[in-house]
């Protein structure tokens, strides 16, 4: 993230990295809660919602992988 003068805003960059990690953790926890053991086609989308606020949306497809005998892979 660059400021008006073109320099990186280190605090904002760090914050957005932490938000990404939390979003992935939440998505993984929700998939496990639903009985899934895998996630594919995951996406993270960030957008500005106000002058000084952004949102991050994480989504993907959760599913359960099993081997031929029907046991978890």
C-alpha cells in the first residue's frame, strides 16, 4: 500500500497481512466445522468501502477427501 507521496505505509501493509491470515484461519475453521478436510479455489478480495476503510472477503470451496475404502485421505 502506497501513501499519497508514493511511499509504503508499513503499518497498513502489516495490518492487511494479519487480516488475510485471520480470514484464511476463519475460512479453514468453518470448513472443518462443516466436516470438510480440504479447500480449493480459494480467493481473497480486498476493496475500499470508505475513504479510510477496506474490507477483505475470503471464499472457496470446501469438501471432504476420502480414499477408495471410504476412509479420510
